[in-house]
C-alpha cells in the first residue's frame, strides 16, 4: 500500500482520545524509525512543524535538532517570536540561521510560481545539509507534510515545499508523522500534546512564506509592502474579534502598478489584495464576510502607512475555483 495514501478505514481525529491514540502510535513509530540517531527539523513556528516538533520531543527528546531559517520571507516579527517561544519558553534545541540575502539573491528575477517554490524548497534543503554537516549523527529530516500537501502535489495543482522538492542527492531519510492528517486533525493533536492555543490555532502560513504572496518576481520593495500590509491586517483582525474566527487571512501584492493621487499629484503604486477565508481541511474554502466598515479602516491604514501602495482590493473567490494562496 502507498504510504502516502490515507487508508479509507482511518478514523477522522476529532477528539482528545483519538488524538492520544494517534500520538501513542506515532511515538512508537518514530522511536522504531529513528533509534538513537538525531533528527533535523525545519521549525517555522507554524502549526504543522510545531506539532511535529512536539511529537518528536515526546518520542526522542534531545535527539531532535530544530533549525529556524530566516529566509527573508517571514511575516513581520516572526523570527523573533519563534526564538522567544521555542528557545526561551519551550527549551527546544534550536539553531537560528540568517539566510535572507542567500534566498533573495537566488529568487531575483524569477517570476514563475512553481520555479519560485522549487528554488525556495531546494535552498531550504541546502541550508539543512550545511547545518547537518556541522552536527554529528544526523540521519533524518522531519517535515510537517500534511495530507492536503500530498493531494495537491499529486493532482498537479501546485508543488509543495514538503512534497517533491528534494534534490536527487538528498541523503536524509524523512520523518513525516502527520502526513496523513488534515489541518483540523493536526490542531486536535497539537492540543492533546499540550501546545499553547496561540500556537495550535495560529493561522496557516505556506512554507515558501511571503514568496508566494509577493506575486511574480520578488523585489525587496514589494516584499516589504506585503510584510507591512499583512501586519496591519493581522493587527486589525485581532482588535476586531476576527482572530481565531477566520481560518486564514493575509495580503498579496501583484507585480503591477496603477495610477493614483497623493498630495495632489499623480502617484503610481501597487495594489494590496486582502484574502480572508474559512475552511476545515484546506481542500475547500469560503470567503469570510468581513464588515465593510472594517475593510474601509484597513484600506485607510494600508494606503497611508505602507509606502508604495495606492489601492486595496478584497478577494471574493472561494476554493474551488481559486486556491487559498494566489501562487
């Protein structure tokens, strides 16, 4: 049987009891697979990698080496938050890697979405290989692959950083304990593992990060526009009771400019696209009915506080027909 196919008999994990049974099963499987060897994990701070980290810590403790790579495509304040939560609060064995220039240099001029994803995935692997070379007895790479990643990659919808992005010379064996779970199940398992709510219910963030929200060829200017506008959106959703109610919300910026007026003069700027959706399993999604007055306020803040932006748009497209991310 294909290990990447979820058995039809597999019960949906909806309760703490079912989550605990899954955890016990995976802890046993991880111990059997890993033995006394060390495991390298890309710890982004998102739900999937955090749950995998907690599972691995429960199974093998300090044999887990977590690596947080700052590739320059993270949300505002995210690298600092990951260090605070995982190193300072959870006492994880955490290595921080500043690779901002390295990633952005490789991505310069690349506009095609799948090429960007492949480059980002490949560079991640290179970083891990280099970090593994500094450590002894690293034989495994843990990943937060979940079932929608596998399904979408298999169907050719999009390439995922956790699926099919490995170079041929990749020489780590994979540990993927949640690869047959849907996102809602991963959250239930996270709660059962004792992870804090603000981590378990944190909105999803793609592996390529803002690289798939800075549409087309990535420039540092537009990347900062995405980062700053996203921070404003998240702040306003939190203030207005939408944090935790809306499954995922973010901004994206296409590589186009439009004419506007600023200080009485012609002004060309980028449009910011707001995406706010709800879903249970990431396979289908509906658009959140955000109050118009709030959208007006967010628009006012973004157009006045983010340099280079002169329009704000709201994406009304469900999934299907549109995927959650624009790229």
